[in-house]
C-alpha cells in the first residue's frame, strides 16, 4: 500500500505537475470568476518559470547532497559494496538489447569501478521493478545481469537482489541476502541527494554501511541558473520528492530520524 500511495501522491504533488494543474484550474476558473482564475494562472505560471530557471533547485538540493562527505579510501578493507537501483531504464534496455541508464547512471559507473578496485569484495546490486503493475515487468537486476560485462564486471561476480521496489526494501532485502557481520565495512552507492534516506533505511535494517555518494547535481556552494525551465523543474522535482520521502519514511518508521546524517 505504501508503494502504491507513494507513486500516486507523488504524481499529484510534484512541483511541475502541481503548478501546471493549478494553471489549468486557473484557466477554468476564469470562465466564471475572471480575476480569480487569471490571477491563479498567472501566479502559478510565474512560479513554474521561477522554479525552472532560478537557483531554487540548487538551494533545495544542497543540504541533501552535502549531508554525507565524499568517500576517501583510508586503506581499510572493504568487505562488500551495495549499489542501489534507480539508474537502469528497464523497458528501453529490454527493447534495445543494451544497458540504457538515466540521469543517475553514475551509480552503474561506480559499480564497475569499485568492483575493479576491490576485487575481493562482495558486490550487491539491489534493484527490482518500480512499476505499479508487476506483470511482465523486468527488474533492474535482470538487466544488470545481462549487461554486467559492459561494465567490466563478470555477471557471476555480482549478487543480485531483485525483489525491492523502493529504498526501504533495498535495505531490508539486502540485509537478509548478505547477512553482514559486525565490524565489516560495506560501501553503499547511491546518488548523493538520496544518501540520507538510504543510510537511514540501512541503519533501520541493522546493516551498517559507509556512504559512497555519486551523481551530484550541485557544486560545493554553487547556485546554478538553468538554461531551460525544463531542466530546472526536473531538478526541483527530484529534490522536493526526496525531502517528502524523508518525511514519509520517518513517519512510516522506515528510518529513525527525519534527516539521517553521518
């Protein structure tokens, strides 16, 4: 139920969708209440423009991405690496017969790089299908298994967790699968903006991990002005969704803190 509600509610609350719906609503209201409708449509239209081209997305992203520091190898042993799904376009990959990644593709680059750098470490890829209907859905793990060689990793080197549909399940099912031992160092690979929620879920599952953030959207202290409104709104949607996800996961008991930190 949580999975289904999160998908439906997010469609309605994503800033780009919500503001666009309000513009349409304003246009409809203007047929009967002209000043109210035109005012609402104009206000939301300006908000769409501001959200798209202003540095707002950078301001919302910054605290998420800077919550955990970049990983620095201190020479200590690494027992395992967990790479979270979310970067593989399963439908396109299956249709085109090759690995197709989205804007979070750095997760897959890190998988290949870390598998090479730590040849003795266990490599786990955690990714099922995020589709609302599971019938006929291809999991990210299945696609990764087919195309692991393109990342420079033998398919049999990777342990695949293929049931999870969200971050909570990533953590729970990965912990059940590998049963990490106390004192082991496991690197957790996911997007920097997603790392607080991911670490919070793994802690809740009793799986101690070291953050390995990738897929940064902002530079240190940088405020980006986007060339197109579409780019800015896309980034703003991601950041707002993550903040809402943090609140929802805490309320659901999936994490022990609203904003998990190091």
